[in-house]
C-alpha cells in the first residue's frame, strides 16, 4: 500500500496511505511529489495555478504557503543567480 507524507499548516504532517494512489512524480527528479506549483496562470480564461508536481527539494518557497516549480521560480526571478 503506497504511502505519502503531506505537510500541514502549522508545521505538522500527515502520513496518507491507500490503494490505487495516482501519486504523480516530481517533474524534475521523478520522486513522489509533496508540493504543487502555485505560479499563477490562466486556464480556460480563468485564474488558476500551474500545479506541476514537485518534491520539496525541487520546489522554491517564494512566500508563506506559496511554492513554485523550478521553471516558474526562474521565470519569476526567485532563484539565486
């Protein structure tokens, strides 16, 4: 039964287990993702977020509870040169 760790507000975490999990891999390394990219995009003419799956190592924290994938962090100038 696959399990994953989910970060919770306030610094806690939960371990979620179940059958048939369709956990998407990190777009950079292929490990299970823990974060979805929060970069603002338009989808079908509506405001949305990128939602690329990222592991903690390959996500960039840009604000409290706001993380970008590496591509959007670079696009937004949030990566150190």
